[in-house]
């Protein structure tokens, strides 16, 4: 099975460009996400991180009343 796949890849022209395209695409997406995360204000991150705790507190208050 592997010989069959390898034979097909050997017969393709310019196949060596595909790994480079994948690496560039991965790097571009990674850098874009890194920039996006670094630009989020810290207040927004803190409020989002406290959401599960606030929801839990609201549930406890409803149960006690």
C-alpha cells in the first residue's frame, strides 16, 4: 500500500511545494491568532475568566432563597 502511494507521489510534478505551503499557512494562522490574543484588553480577559464563578454564585443564591 505504501509503495503504491509513494509511486503516485513520485509521479506528481511539483509536489515538494505542498509541505512548504502547509508550513507557511500554519505559521500565518498561528501568528494571526497570537496577535489577536495579545490585542485583547486585560479587563475583557478578567471578566471572561470570572464568568463561570459568577454563574455558580447566581445558582447558589437561587438555591438558598
